[in-house]
C-alpha cells in the first residue's frame, strides 16, 4: 500500500529500529498520527532530550546523565566486584533483580570474528585499565549466553588469570541464545548468585 510522503517517511524511520518490521512500523506510525499534537510533541521532546543529555559514564561506560554515573559514585556499592555486560540495557536488567550490589563495566558489544568485531572494537582495554587500581577481587562475566557472549567471557577470563583477579560466569539458568535484558528478575538474580569461576 502506498502511503502519503510524510507517513511513508515516518514508517521508514520506525523500520530502522531493531525488531520492528514493516507491519509494526506502519502500526506505530498510525498510532503517532492518531495521538494528540501535545502527546506527539512530548514524545519528540523526550527523544531529543535523551539524545542531548545522556552520554557514557567515563568509568563503566553505562548510559548516564551525570559523570561518573550514580552507580559508580554510590558509596554503598561493593567496589571490589565488577559485573561485565555487553550492553547498557543489561545493567538495567540486573539492577531490577535488586540482589547485585557491585559495580559494572559495559563492553558495548561482544567478540565476533565473523562480523569483524575483535578485542579492539569493544571496551576491553578500558576494563583492564580499571583493574590496574588493584582493589578488584572478582569480575563477573554476564555476557549473553550465546556463542559471541561465551567467547567474550572466555577471552576475558584468560586475560584476567595472570592479573590474579577471580573471573566468574553467571550461572546458566538463562536460555542459550537469549538476551539478558528479557530474562525475569528471579531467574537473573539466581544466575548471578550461582555464578561459577572460569
């Protein structure tokens, strides 16, 4: 079906979002058109404000509107443990469990030689720099339980062994091939609690 030009442009922008196919993009575009103008402007303002005010924490590389982020600044966190995740949304998922009280490090990806993603393409160097402080006793690998996530966890474990830092992997109560962000809080809390040494 042909859409008028502004609607076609809106559909195309929604199609660029991950997980949004043609039907979902069209449905979202029509939903936006049916919104009151004030609601649509509030949506646009929220997107622009988020893009303007949110950046990366200079310590853990999570999304933040303050630098360092609130987690890195919190005195109540255990600063001897770092949980390594692939993406910022995994931090939010683990925080929802309310059981983990350590710090984080966001890699912004996983090793994938087939896709041309090597150690220099994700924030491994920054993690190793953080470990130079000497007060980190454990690094928890909470990468996704897929081929790339497993490869990344094993690669990091090999790097950490000579440093004398304990490397653990979250337990596999998580579905293989799944994304951490979609796992319920109880399963995720148990996975972190039952982590194993690598």
